[in-house]
C-alpha cells in the first residue's frame, strides 16, 4: 500500500528548523557564558566542584535541547505538515503536494515511461442527494482505501477536489495503467457501501511524452475523462492511444 510519503519538510519548515536550532544554541552559549563568568569570579579552592557541576549541567542541557528539538520537529511539525499535505477523508495527497511531487518526479528520466490518470466518481451528486452526505463521505473513504491498496509504493495519489482523483504511475505504459485502473474500478463496483451495493467512476489517462510536463499530460487525461463520461461512464479511456 503506498503512503503519502515520508515527512518531507517544506522550505519554510526547514527555515523554521534552522531558526529553532540557532535560537537554542544561542541560548545555550549565553547561559554557558554567564555560568563561566560566575565560576571565574569564585575563589580558586571552590572552583573544582563548580567545574564538575558545569560539565554535568552541560550534558543534561544538551540532552534536553536535543530531546525538545526532536519532539518539536518529528512530532508537532511532522503532524501539522501531514495535515497540510494529506486529505483527511481519503488519505490521499492534497492537490498542492500532488503537483509538486509529480512535477519533480517527471523531471527524473529514471521514471520513464509514466502515465497520469484523472478519475471522477459517477453520479456522486445523486448519491449525496438520495442517501445523504454521510454515504457520500463513506464512498470517498472507501475509494481512497481501495486506491491505496491497489496502487504501488512508487505511485502518487491525490484527491484533486470534490470527487476527483489524480493518479501518477511511473515505469508504466498506457496499457498497463489502463489495466490497473480497471482493477480498481472492478473492485469499487463490487465493494458495498451501505446502502449501495457498489459504486463506479470514470477515468481518463495520458502517457507522458518526452519533454512534456505533467501539466500538459494532465490536460490530455482530463479530456479523456470527459470523453469517458460522455461515452456512458464507468469506463477507462486513453487520450487516443488506449480506448475501451
């Protein structure tokens, strides 16, 4: 099951970390200078025990600072960074993180060939109107879970907005992507979400071309998605190279 990826700090978060580290170091140096000044002002016979106490305190302070920094960075900051990049309902990436990661990945030649998929739930408004938004949310949650279970670790998945999903597949041909999306579609159609016996989506896909950006390929996938909707929904269409 692919995950949204490891904690990848944004430039702003990296600057915050450097600021936090610098502030803690400055505070430590300031306190150390004050203590050192106090020790040097103490009569020489009493300095031995003070030097030992300073060494112990320095070790304890270092442990405290490192522990505090780890808690702040790997717990608090990572938690809020995760909330900012991952959709709570589906467990998929938010659009900003999706486009940033796919744009970066498509620049790496080692990922060729790649395919981008646009998918949209069929009749989702009718589901919400007839059964309520609770059922609609359950459908989205189930769809996200199925996608994460079916996709590979190297794939990138996102809830692009509403009931639309983006799926980027590296080292994949158009035919292989079509088969992968159809497996997900078949699984959705046979997975009940009370009171529905299953649900369906339409999808369009586009093979990335040499020198083409992920945005350009995405536009072609989006057009293929609309063609799939017009052709009767519940199907997967390519941008002219693969068609069901």
